[in-house]
C-alpha cells in the first residue's frame, strides 16, 4: 500500500477531498495556530485548492481559496505546493494575501520529528480499515510531534515559534463523518508525550458502526494503541456538545487509559461533504486534556494534563 501521507487524489473527478493539518504551538504557549492545506472536488466536478488557518488567540479563521491549477502535490513523497505556499515533512512556507480574507507569510522548520510508526500490515492508525477502498473518511497521523523554529506573520502580527511544538495529520475521502469526536494533545506538563483519540460513526457495508482509535506515546518506555480493531474497548463514554466535554476509559489487554477533555474557545472551519467544503465545524486548539495510564494490575504508569490540545465535537 502506498504511503497514505502522500497525495492520492490525482485521478479523482467528483466527490473527493484531501487535506493536511499542521498544528503549531509556541514555546511559551501564547500562540497556537493550525494551518490546513488541501484540495476538494465537489459532486459536479468543480475543483479548487485551499489553505485554512485558525488563530486560537483570536478565534479567527481564514479560508484562502486557490484555483486548482495552483495545486501541485507529489504522489511519492510528502510535498505539496499551493501557489507560493509550500508544505512538506521538513517544514512549511506561506505567502498569501487575499482581499476580504487576510495575509500570511513566513517559514517554519521542523526538527526532532517523531513519525507515527507504520508497517506493511499496519499502514496507519486506522489499521485494517486502511485497506478498505472508498471509505468515507480516512485518517492518517503523520508527525506525532516535532520541534519548530522560525516565525509566521498573520495579518501583520508576528508569531514566534522558535522551539515550539507541532503535530501533523491528514484526512482524505468523500466527507467528514456525520458524527465524531477528535482530540490531539502534546503539551503535557511533565512529559513530552503525545495523545490522539477519535471516535466516529463509520458507514460501511450499508450500515454504521461506532469505531474508535487512540494512541499514546512518551517516546521512551510507554507506547499503547487502543482501537476497535485490536480488541480494545471504550467504556464509560460520555460526550456533551453543549459543554464541549467528553471522557472515557480505554481498556486493552495490558493497560487502561482514562481521559477527560474540555474545549475552550474555538473557531469555525469548513469541512467536506461529498467533496464540497460546505459544512461548518468548530475546532478548539485551546482544549485541556487529562490522562491517567495504568498497567493491567492497576499500577499507575502516567498521570498528566495537557493544555493547547486540539478538539472537535460534531454530533
């Protein structure tokens, strides 16, 4: 299976999207920005490219729209260009100014990169579901974490990301799930750990099932993956869209992870429906996540809190 991080949509003519998500948090945590470059083709075959941006401090979001002719992406490596903007595994450069939208420019360089571990039998976090063709939405974790250097300027405001922390993921398919929760945390108070969780109603074979995955790693001793496909279970599941909170207990053969998450602030982003970027979702990158990891005997392995977490709830 070709690396799902790379561009896959060159032959798609209708009802398709592909987008990469770059989350950037400054060292002092004063600045949190996410950039989402991608492409979309609606049910009528109309294509365009885009770069979405969310500024956590102001809650403002931007949708820079480009002609599809401005979109170039490699099918053999993680490298894409949209006009004068460039995104890759080693960093990004942005240079865009559009009336009624805003301006952005700058370069960020990535280092100390921890990629999500894959293999021929496990090409990504979706496990065996990665091999099923024509899934509504495919999720890919690219960088679990990396360090950032340099700056961005957004509408004249300088955002210094020297020694900041970042994260990269990708989605592709037809539409975002109708109902889902997504959490990503990488700013724990006493650890360099990374945590990603998602639960969604997944359409398959004419029906739906509630699938989930979660991944925790401290890039040292402890790495655990919980998922519908590896005999893990999600217990005590709770989610409330009005309060922006969710919690649950993930149980696997050798460990248990309990988590609580709460959204703060947020901005409106566009999401795909059959390739049309018509749906509105709210994303926070100021969420707070609390974790507790124990072994099969109940011994505590880790307990911690992350600020500046990414979180979306759509029910």
